[in-house]
């Protein structure tokens, strides 16, 4: 190889990847802006060893999911939809109701929409741990706080 020639680092699945744990407190944070940062960390785009076709991301623990903020009229107007696969089986839940009953699903849906739509994205989503309150069960992993800005 010539001295002036540059090489590109390509991560491989396995020993190359060092995973860290991060904790995010969503109290008073805007949903979409927080979800973009969380998705970026799950993908590994914050690392110099980022490789698009390999899961190089870190684990993210989300706290206070029930205190996340939606801007504008999204709290009343935004609908979460799924279909039961039976005729007439479209189910709709407004955002304010879903935030009261299952706030983790609101965060998970926002982050899922920002990840790749394939098996790699599903693997990345497994590294997201969401809790409605301020307590979590990942203290042993010593998660570091993640700055959202």
C-alpha cells in the first residue's frame, strides 16, 4: 500500500464492537428530537467505527417516558394505528390516551420509525429499554447519561 493511500475502517460483527450503556431522562423533552438522538445512538452513528450494514450501536435506557412532551396539537390529534388483520380491524388510539396507559409504546414507535426497516433495524430496537418512571433495572451495567442536544 502506498504511503499516501487512506484506508476505511469497516467493522465486523463480533469482537470489534464495544457496546456502552446510556441513560436518557425524557422529563420535559420533545418526543421527536429525543427520538432522533436515541435512534442515532442505537445505530452507532456517534462512533468513528460506524458501518451502515453492521449493528455498531449502544444500549439506551429511557426513563420518565410518561413525562415526554408533544408539541402543537399532537397530544389531541395524533393517532397510533394498527390492524388486527381481520375485516374492519383497524384500531386507533389517540396520543394522550396511549401516553397515560402505555408511554413506552409512544417512545418505541417514534424511535422505530427512525431506524432501518429490515432485520438490522429490528436488532437495533432490541437495545432500547424504556421505562415509564424514574427507576430502571440496569444499574449493574453502569449507564452513562446521554446528552440529547
